[in-house]
C-alpha cells in the first residue's frame, strides 16, 4: 500500500472540498492502491484547523520540511500560485495546483516547464474532464454519433455576485485573480471544450462588469473598485471549423447554479448538464430519438472515470464527486510514477487553457 502524505497550502472553499474528497475516498472506494493522509497545512489563519490534519505550520518552508511529505496541494488565491508552486517543484514534490495555475500564460509556462524539468507528477483541478457525462460526450463526438460538429454553447451560470452587498475579495481584482468570471469559471469551459471538441483557433470576447464597486468588507460603507468582469461571452472558432460560444457568469439568477454544454452536429446533438453528471443525452435526428445511460462506444478513459467517480449511492454532489475523481487520478499517477491517462489535466494542458484566457483578458 502506497502511503501518500498530502500537505495543503491554502484551505479556503476549494481546499475544504479537496479535503472532504480525500477524507471520504477510502470509504467510497475501499480498494484504492494508496492511503492518503491529510498532512500539514499552511494557510493565513490556522485557528480553525480541523483535527484530522496532521498540524498547522507557520511557513511554506516548514511545510516542505515535514517528515514523510509526499505531495502538495495548492489552494490559495491565484496571485500566490507562481511563487508557491515553484518552491514545491524545486523541492521535487508531486504537485496538485488549483486552476488557473498562474496569473497569466507567462507564469503558467514557467510553472509547467519547471515541473517537466524536475519530473514531478503534476495535475491541475480542471476536473470537468472527470465528469462522466463530459468524458462520454467526447467519445460520442469522436465516434461520429452526431456527424460533423457545427456549433456549440458552453455555459457556467452562477448568481452569487448578484448581491450588491457582497464584499470585495481577491476574486474581484485583476492583480490577485488575473480576471473575473472568465478566469475563475470560464477556464473550466475552455478546458472542457478543448477536451471534447478540439483546439480553439480564434475568438472574440465581450465582458461586462455590472457591479463596479463593492463594500471593502461585510457591512462597510467604504466602497472599492472592481476591475474584472461579472460576465463574459466568448465567440470561438475551433480547428475543426466548428464555432460556438463560451459564457461565464456570476450574475445569472438560476435557482440551481448549472454548467451546461450543448453540441450540435449534422446528425444530431449532445446535451450535458451538471444536473445529470453521469450521462450525456444524445439526440439522433434521423431516428428522432434520444439516448442516455451507458453508451456502447465508451472509450478507455471514460470507462476508467466510471471507476473513480462516486456512484449515485455515495454521491456527495457533483463538485465533491468531480474533485474526488480528479484527485484519485493524481494519486494513481503518483503510485505509477507517470501520467497513465493522457487525458489527465497536466500543467501542459492548463498552460494551453491559460493562453486562451490571456487572449480574452487582454482584449
Ligand atoms: N476547481 C474548482 O472547482 C475551483 C473552485 C473554486 C476555487 N478554485 C481555485 O482554488 C483557489 C482558491 O480558491 P478558494 O475559492 O478556495 O479561495 P478562498 O479565498 O476561499 O481560500 C483561499 C485560501 O488561501 C489562504 N490564503 C490566502 N492568502 C494567503 C497567504 N498570503 N498565505 C497563505 N495562505 C493564504 C486562505 O487562508 C484560504 O485558506 C483559486 O486558485 C481558485 O481559482 C477552484
């Protein structure tokens, strides 16, 4: 049994999701070839650290010196990723780094080059690749089920920023986040589109900031400027000639926040929604019939994803489920000492996504 001691840098919203996934992993999948131990944690405020972490530490140096440390998971604001990731890689630890891996393409390039040079197992949390419906849709497209792809829509619609009293945060400043909705959420859509449909060759983007100022903290009358987008729509063209749109919104009042993909081809269409993460819906026009459930043409990666994505009876919601599958993939790669599935969202893939983001943000 491989023992993996995972250190955390940052333990806010997403760090907790990662920790929940690691904690529940052996209960959901008792036959995994590894044991994950929640190791030391470095974050800004250590007072609230739950008991099942090894200990809180006061510096990244102390974390990297911890006995038996195997890998590090970085879950801090984007502007900190570069410096932290370079320290982790320099010490030769395997690394799981939240998206976007850098503030821009230049940082992402240096991080991925360093990881390649040091030969560390690296992965980012572009975990829609591990949503079974997304992996399945990719197979359907590859197998020609809907013919030639003509167009598509990719949408991530959240509503949390509609509250005008929501205070400013690092996610609302270009200097700390690199951009707004498109960087924070749109990167998932960009990655999933590239994953399912191929490379993006040209684009045109429109962004809006609806709330241009926010309270400096909860309940404060002091207002601070927001210099990133609340909403962005990007029209893109793909290498295949297909065109489509990618929309990331923090101000869309949907009752259940949803991520959706609609893919239209000459012979039918494919729908994906986070409301049904296990299966895509395939419509075949000639038969005028819809299909869902296990698909005969599922490829090796999709079959693998079904073995690491929690089933219905153990579901903890699609966010934890996707992150659990993504983390299991990272740990399996650590055990094997190599990237087993080329579909893994390595830093190389994250870098390619970030080049697209750069084009959008800089326009
Ligand atoms: N893949 C996903 O689904 C997903 C979802 C949300 C966030 N994220 C990414 O995760 C990262 C963190 O986002 P979040 O929503 O958890 O943010 P957050 O603000 O909730 O948490 C940030 C964490 O970093 C710590 N931190 C902040 N400044 C620090 C400093 N100077 N030194 C040490 N620790 C510091 C905070 O204490 C906190 O623990 C970002 O890169 C974000 O893009 C990914």
